[in-house]
C-alpha cells in the first residue's frame, strides 16, 4: 500500500476482500463467509469492521512496511561483511556460512549470507548455465563402479610443492577416498589403489580416463594381435590381476561425477588447507584423511541397494606381489640381466632367454622365470678405464709459400701475367 492511494494486497487478501464485501452487502452470511475463507465467524466480523473503518487497505497485513521482529542487528551484518572481506573473499555463501558458524560462532543461513553479499554488490559466486548432457543413472550398489581421476591444481596455493589429488568416488553413493601425490603416474596410481583396496576391498570396475597411466599408448605386438588383445598399462595389468575391470572414458563429461567432485574440492578443500596453514605434502595427506569422513557425511547419498559388492581380499593375498611393475628383460649368454643401468647375475642354471623383473611398491625388486623367483646378485661395476693423456700437439705456424710454388694460386697468376708480358 503506497501513499498515493495505490493498494498493494496479496492474492490471499484480494480473495478475502471479495468475500468480506459480499458479507457486508448481505449477499452471504457471516457463517458462510467464514467457511469460504477458513476463518472463524469472530474474525470475519473483525475484518468487516476494518473495511468499514479503513476501506479496502484495512485487509492488508498489519506488519507490512514495518521492519521484521526477527531481523538481524545491523551490527551483526556489518561484522559478517567485514569477516567475509578479511578471510573469505573468494568463498561462496554456503561455505562462508559454514565457516562463520564453525570459526566465529555466527550461526546464519546460507541464504541470509547470500542476500547480504548481493546487497553489498558481491556476486562472483553466481552459477553459470550448464550445457545439456545425457543423464546416466547411478549404479545400484556400492562397489559396482568407482570413478578414478587425478586433479592437477595448485592445492597449496604456493605455500608448498605442486601436487596432484588422486581421488576415487563410488558411483552409487558418492563416497570419496583421496590422497595427494607429487605427480600422476604408475607408482602413485598403484599406491592409491593398494590403499583403497585395503580400506574398502576390490571394486567390480574402475572408470578412468585415457591417461597413459591407465591406458597404454603402445601399439599391439604380433602375439597380442593374434590373441585379439590390446596392450595394457602396468596399472591395468595389476587391476586385472586383482580381478577387477578397467573402463576408459572418452570425454570428461562421461565421468562427470568425479569432475564435479574436483570442482567442489578445488573450492572447499583449497580453502580448508589455507585456513589450516598446510604447507607440505605429508601435512596435506594427514589433513585430507581427517577431512574426508565429514565431507562424506555431508555429500554422500544412500545407494539404491544396501549391499556392498566390494570383494574382500582372500586370506594370504600379497598385494605387493600383485601390484608390481613387471618388465621383461633379455637373459644374456653370460647369465646376466641389465635393468635400470645395473647388471644382475643369475645364480641359477636356467634354460631361458627372458627374465621378468618385478619392481614393488616397497622399493624391493624380484626376478622371476615362469612365476618362480630366481636368485640373483648385482654385478659390481667395472673399474673405470685408465685415462691415457693424449700427446700435446702444438699448433703449426702458417708458412707463406713463395710465389714460384706451384700450389700457390696467387703465384700462378703472377707467373701467367709475367709470361704474357714477355710474349705479347
């Protein structure tokens, strides 16, 4: 309701006005009006008195135009904006509201913080329109499909070394397990797989991209072509040995669940690491191990089926034997094998031409032939060859040849001009 005679009533109040007017004109009884409006007869009489005294604006709510009794104090709003500008200037409203309650004891809803920030002209947290994608339903049980990927990001914001977050997210429940590594490669992937399997078991399938760590770029060999097989990376071979399947995504959108996870963690986890003052890789891994349980309580969902189809490890299973990099090497005629710039002497008599070198996660190495370990010893390096100094060769002084020398081209032309002058 404005001061220029314009009446601003809600739809509910306009509906009441029509019925109250009919009751005032005796077109309907007060009891019938109360039934139509869902009010008591006494309240209908009260509304009729308001309309007689004030006209149609009498039906407007009495609190309209007045400040709310539940409003926050202006001093609280000012303090929240100051804290946001000082500590959380790149935080979204939801995370900022969580940190204000956790670190400063200011319990506010995220919508209140969003409204205050927009009123202050802060709108960097607006959501962008997403392109249309074909939707795929979640798997029904935990462990049926786990998405794996690495996120290359400045997680420590320059306070420490650059690192990669290798994360596993269950497709059915969105449960997350993650760990920081110095790079994304075979050894970090195998170490993360060992830790995940020890914690949850072996999933039925792992969904990863076509990074060379997970998909070998090599051309298939002739035996592989004859067998109809594709070359496997070390990670894929170890996963097959565990009895799990490796699936490859052909686009980031195909594994959108873990891509969205990284978008969330690059917003939330980076700021959590900043607030905790984390500056080393070891500290970051200890922090993320304590952070993920509360993250999963917040964002994990209940799967369609309560079953967990992760396969537990059989008793006596040695993960160090299964999760090892295995490289075939040629056995030389002198019974030695060269690997990593070092020669090893086989201490057994073998009728073989190839030896399998197995490098393990614990740093040990084993040489096997047809699945059986063979004894070996490193060959001491050959003594360095004696350095024979080369004789010093002093530079020869250039000697100008006389003009009469037959190899002197300038002397040739001098003699030719002299001969021409003597015999014109």
